[in-house]
C-alpha cells in the first residue's frame, strides 16, 4: 500500500504536467499574441504585418501612377500622330475643322497678347510682316520626343491683314525624356525671308528661316533691339514660357484645310499674296490681329 501511494502522486503529477502544457499550447493557438508566462508577441509581429501592408499599398500606388502616365503619354502621342499624319476626311469635315481652328487661334492669340509677361510679343507684332498662331502644340516624349499641331498664318498687306492659310507644325528631339505637354505658340515673321519661308510647301525653322526665342517677362521689350532673326517664337504652357524647342521644327501646308475653307484649290501664296480668296468667317481673327499689330 505504501508503494502504491508513492507511485500514484508521481503518475498524477505527470498527468497534471501534460494537461498543463496542453492548455498552454491551446491558449497560444487561440491567442497568438500571448505565450506562457504572459509574454506578448504582438509587439513583434504586428509592426511587420503593418510594414508589409504599407509596402503593398505603395506598390499599388506606384503602379497606378505609371499606368496613368502611360495612358496620358499614349493619348498625347496618338494625338500628335493624327495631327502630323491626318487621316483623309471629307470636305465637310475639313471645313468644320478649319472653322474651329480659326476660332481657337483667335482665342489663343487674344489670351497671349493680354499676358503681361508677353508684352514683347505685342511690341514685335507692330513691326511684323506675318504671324503664325498654333492654339495647341502637343508634345510627347519617351526617350525620343515628338511634337505636332495645326495652326494658321496671316500676312500683312498694304492696308490690311490677309489669310488665314493653314499649316501643320511638328518636330522631334532626342535624349532622356518622358511626359506630355500642350502649348500655345505664336511665330512672328519679322522679315520678308521669314514670310517667304512660310509660304513654301514645307519650311524648317532655323534652316529655311532663322528663328529666335522672344524675350519673356515684364519690361523685357528693351531686349528686342538685339533680335535679328527672321522669325521670333513665343510659346506658353500652363504658365510656363519658352520657344527653344521650336528650332528645327517643320511647318508644312495643310492643303486639304485650305481647299475646304475657301471652297476651291488654293495655295498660301494665292491666299496671302495674290488675295485670290477670302472667307467672312476669318473676320474676327483678322480684326484681333489688326487691333494689336495695326494695319
């Protein structure tokens, strides 16, 4: 009896230990933030989980930004391609596009000459022989940058301004670059050589006619005395001013828009020099130019 009484406590003690360990393990499984002795592992595991979730969110945000940037860039490049290589359209569509381009050119011109930072543009227009207005020059880049847009050209006559004639303008640049931008552009032809170059089927700025960037800023008009280029360029994109990227750009005639706008086949010389055709829809644009440049 004594031997049995001695064994039983040991056996009961062993059962008690196993039972206790099993309960601890169950507690850990049910409550992973607690261990035996009251130690907590939540402070060790929770920051890791938060960091992993934050990294995943950051990756998703970066991916969304890249997708958005690619979409914008693709849209800009597609728009440039459509301007530079327009799909043949019906005469009615061409006439509508020409009418819209003339009105957009007028609004862009009014906006730019009213900008106090472009007071030099106003001064040069008073001595100009011609003016080219592009209401939206689109620029997109991914390593190779391309730009393109459509515009109108008006020439000063003896008593009034004539036009418009319709053109495309575009160019390319090389180097590490990515992004897209839309700019309003005005080219001021200061010499007969500048006008003659733009009357041709295709003219390269900086080649067929010398081009320089117009001085920008309030009080910059004094700098115009040192300008001797055939064409002075001004551009504006969301408050940014410039024109350097236009060196090397090509200005080419849009025959389809000229023909549709005037209802007959005509070239820029016939429009601007021989005055063979007119369109009453151009009256507001001509008046806007005459108001600033004089007749």
